[in-house]
């Protein structure tokens, strides 16, 4: 899917050639499923469940998904040799605030799709036009249409520098707001640390300290991401550690992505069923559901996400971001406190396994203007709970406009 990238933004439509779709279907039909006598989650994604999802992908209406994707305006632009993709929706209101939305892994920009129009044009959805934003949803470098990625390293620290150039030099926003989760939250935190003067503020959905991968054993991140808990717990109950979840903390992806992303990419780039299994496992185990991933997500949303990774051949470059942020570790730009100086709002979802490891050290680390928590919602907050994500973004930036 060749897309020209220029130094000035160029709009494009997503058009996957019919031959690529046919190839996907042929590979799915030829899937060799791994024998699975146990048929439980103890060893990973059960083969029986994978079989069901392979059938769903074969029946998936990609043309309808492509039309939905093209309901938004897509652009690509060269930023320091990086082919950067973003969606832009101009706000409708008296004074729209520029807002950069950042995703993580195994997210894509599509995790924000339910929020874009409602944030840009709140009046059309029964909201207050005063809350309008110019919405910019970027694909992280190396993810989906922000490929191929020839610049390395490209962890969250380098991404933050790219995003400042996109917002300021390409789109002309001297100051802007940022919201993000997962790896996108780390990039947002880096913006709030290094580029605070360019920011109106941050809205974070889950947090991890910027130096999480520092030390002699960077993959040993500790129970609270290496951060010391205060002698006394904060008075605000929002910052009281949540009860530990029974599920195991997911780290298999972190280890293999950091150590051997290209080895794993060889399998996942060749086998769509393998790609599906790797991505579906994370969606199922990191979201808030009662044993069925469809409790948390719409099937078409998930299949669109899997298709975006497959058709853009981006699974390998997306996983390499872990290697780059682990082995090209974060370096502080200043030693002031708080570490993240930009005004910050934080939203915790209690069914996100990261939440219990993040709450207690936050008050001294961020310039917190507001914080909240919800008993439901998992690691993919904006996709699982878009109503909450939209309301949280609005609340934070009402204080900061």
C-alpha cells in the first residue's frame, strides 16, 4: 500500500489492494492450528478460541471497515525523515483547543475513533461547544501508517520530540493539549517533562514513571515500577493502591519485544493467525471483561485493529519500540520536581493491572490538577470506556483552557 510522504502534509485515503485481501484470506484458510489438549488459558490463548476468531476474520467485511476508516481525514507528512500519519478533525466551537491523542501497543490510532467527533464537535452530541478541540490522532512512529520507519532508536523519548515538531512546526500550534494511554502515556509524560512550555496540559489514562527501564536489569521493573512508596499513604483515596488483581501481571510481551522483536516479527508477519493470537491475547487479558473479550470490545473494532497491523506490515516495527525504550533508556532533561511539570489530569481504571502499581507515587511525580478512578475499565480505557475518556478529557481541560 504505497503512500507518498512529503514535507508538507498530504491527505490520503486508505485503499488496500484486492490482492492483499485475497492473500490474507488464503493464509487464514491455510492455518495450521497448534494441538491443544488442555484448552485452557494456562498456556496462553486456547486454540479453540483462535479457531473462532480466524473464522470471524475470514467473514469480516473489510470494505465496510475501510469506509469507516475513511470517514476521517488522514494525512502523512515527513518529520525529520519519519513518515508520520495522523487524523485531523477541526473543532466546532468558539475557541477549540488543539488536542493530540496518543495510543499505545497493541493499540492503534483507531482506539480513539469513538472520541474524535465528540471531542471536536461536542454541540452536535448534546455537549457544550465551549469544550471543542482541534483533534489530532497520531499513529506512533512504526505503527500502522507511520511506516516504514527508518529512524532508530524510536522509543517514547524520541517520539515526544517528533510530536512537538508535528504540532508546532507542521500544524502551527504553539501550545497544545495531550491525552494518552500505555506507551502513548509515556510519550505524553515525556512531553510534560521536556516540553512543558509547549503544553496546555496532559490527561493520562494510567501512568508509568519515565525511568521505568533504567538500572542494571531494565526489564526487572519491580512491584511499583521501582518507585518507593511514601511513608504515609496519600490522604486522597484516588492515590491509595488498588487491591491486587488475580491475573498475572503481563510481561511476556515486554521481554520478547525488548530482546527479540525481529525474531517474533518473522512469525507474525508471515502468519495472520499468529498475529491474531498475539494481539487477541493482550486484548482479552488486559481489558475488563467477564471471560469474553467481546464484553469489552466490539468484534468489528478488534478485527479492524488486527487488519491495520496486517495490511501495513507494522507488527515488527511496533514491537521494536520496546527494544528502543528499554535499551536506549530515558535521560532526564532537568532535575526539578515534579518530574512532569505540565499540569496533569490522571484517570485510573481499577481493572487495569498497572493501576495498583502506580497510584501511591504519583502525587510527588506529577503536577496534578485533578485525578479520578473508576471501578470498571481496563488497560484500553479510551476504547473500552469512551464515554468516560471523553468526560475526563473535557473536565481536565476545562481547568486548563
